[in-house]
């Protein structure tokens, strides 16, 4: 009998890893993509979804901290992203 176990840890809340240092660059890149390179719009998307673009801190009750990819994409579109949901979340 094989008794090996495999575990996957997903620590989005920052208990084990530094959330801001790990996710901030990805979040900024996603906002820039969703804004089609428009820096003021990217800033607006960051704020709308919960990242302070000046401090780099994500609000704990924000979309970036607790929502899934589809929910974040929908919020970005609502906030002005010109990119279609299928491009923001290719698995749709």
C-alpha cells in the first residue's frame, strides 16, 4: 500500500507568505493588461479591486484578497476595462 501523501498549500491570506510582496506585482500586471496599457485606468482598476497603488497594500476585505479570477475580471470590466472577459480569463 502506497502511503505517500501530497499536499498543496494555497496561502492567499498571507499566513505563510508575504501576500503583498508575492501578489502585488501580479496584481499590477493584471491591472495594466486589463487597462490595455492605459496607466490612469490601471490605477483606477487597482483602487476599484482593492489595491492601494501608492502603498502597494491590498485591503483584506477587497476583491483582490478574496474574490476569484472571474469575479475580479467582471469588476475590472465594470470599472472600465476595455478587455473582454474571455481575454481577462482565457479559460472562460
